[in-house]
């Protein structure tokens, strides 16, 4: 490096220190170093361009705009929301849930009908919504979620919470996610009330959903629909997770048609055709299913954490 270049670098560093560390104005720096205010501004811009100064917004509700832009470009998304990663999976989920709640609140036009799936992630989103996030929204369940083992929480309270906080009402789907017999599923599906709910969900203005993992921590195991042995078999067949209760491989193909035929709710084609489909996901365990969702065109908007975004973008 020449002496002139070294002197310029030293000047840039000094200007940056005075501005960012000592809090001096550009006019004050100019007076101290005998520089014009215009020159000081150019040196500060140069400091950022050269990487001498790196600005990071440290807040749980901050966003990684560069990663968002890359996700949109890579996967053809209409919108991407990426929040900073933390050192805790629980904190990451909390941040993603809040970001999804913020995204819903800012959605324009406000959906008159919002179709929702269920699970721990969306339960966190519902809890993050503030009263008055919208007004008069009808929230419809788009897949079955009555717990076999009657665990607290679940699909109905989630939909009811989102609707209540929007001064709207919930339309519930009173059915298990997966039925034991195909005949039972067909009978339930043909019921006028159930058919009406599914029709309303199919014509929703927007969709809010998450995806599940294919292991013993799956919500389907937790809620009694599947056994650990069942998910082991699904994994053996290539399943990377489920979307709306439908277990798919890395390419988005249904891995068990017989199981899928007993699954009650909207199909994946409904998400592919949606004008607004918001996918919310967080955590290392969901990287594979998240990749399947965005590559398969199942969402128009993705809300996720920084580590998940980077994992998806690192794929060649």
C-alpha cells in the first residue's frame, strides 16, 4: 500500500471513530480535521463501502434485509421476512412468531377470510398477535386438528385466538387430522357442515401455515395420530416432514398415498394456487421441509430465522 493510500485509510478510520464512537456531528468532525462537511460524508460512505464500518441493528424484531432479497430472488417469493438468529431455539421461535404476527398485521388488503393450519409454531404466532391486529376477519381451519388424546391447546384454540384478536370469528373444522379408516374420512368429509368449512377455507383470501418434522417430536405423534413407529416408516420412505398433515419427500411428493387418503383438509395444490400463502418456520430440524416448501412453490411469503434462510441459500 502506498503512503498516500495508507494516509487516506487512516483518515477514514479517524472520521469513522469520531462519528460512530464519539458521536460527533459531520460539522464537528470537519472542524477538527479541517475537512468540508461534504468530504466527511464521502469518507463515512467509503468506510461502509470498504467494510471498515459494519452497522448491525441489534433487536429481536430487526430484519435481515439482504437475506430477504436473496430468498425472494432465489425462490420467486413475493415477500420474505428473516429475523436475526439467537443462541436459543426457543428465542428463535419467539422472534419468528412475532415477525409473522407483524406480517399479518401489515397485510394489505386485510383478508376478510384467513385460512390457518395448526401446530406449535402457529400457536406462538397467535400468542404474539395484539388485540386489534385487524377487524372483522373470519379465521377458518384448513385441516383437521381435533386431538386424539385430548391434549390441551391445538387447532381450535389457535384459530379462535387469531379471530378474537381481530374482532372476528372462527370457523372450526371438528375433525381429527388423520382418520383410522378411509370410509370414516369420506363420511366425515361428505357431512354438510364439514364440507362447508372446507369450501370456505378453499376460497380464503390468505393462508397461514407451518410445516412439521418427521420424527418423534412431530405434533402428529404428540396428538396421538401417529406412533413413533409410523414416523420411522415414513422417514424410511423418504419423508422430510408434513405440510397440512400431508407427508412429503424432498421433491414434494406424497410418500404414503394410503395415509394421505385418510388425511382430512385442503390439499397442497390449494397452497400452490393461493395469491397469499404465508409460511412460518423456525429451527434446524425444519430446514429440509422448509426447503421443500419454498422449492415446491407452496408459499408466496416466508417468515423464518437467519440460520434457516442461510441454509436454504447455501444449496447449490
